[in-house]
C-alpha cells in the first residue's frame, strides 16, 4: 500500500508576515521567503509549520514530526 506525504508549503509573503515573528518552533531560526516548510507535530500543542529539513515523515501515521521529537518518541517506545 502506497502512502502519500502531506503537502509541503513555500513561505510566501503572507506566511512570512504571519510566521516570521515567532520563527520555527523546531530550530528557532526565522523563516525566509521561498523556504520549504511542512506542518508538523512536536514538543508543542497541535501542528505548526517547521523547516522541512527539521522534519521527519512517519509513514505509519502519515504525519510529519519535528525530527528531535520523533527520535525521542521512537526511543521511548522501543
């Protein structure tokens, strides 16, 4: 069975104005125009946009996770 990844998003001017103030919750860096982000779960409530290179995609749940959060989650369960 083939799973499909959730869509990736490019930071446009609207998203930059909205997300630019708080920055990436996974790494703390500010978002820049044209960067690729994904909606991911992590050490925060709900899903938030993070830099694609800070994310891990889990095919079982069809969800992106903050990679550090995902690694800790897998270590604690396994």
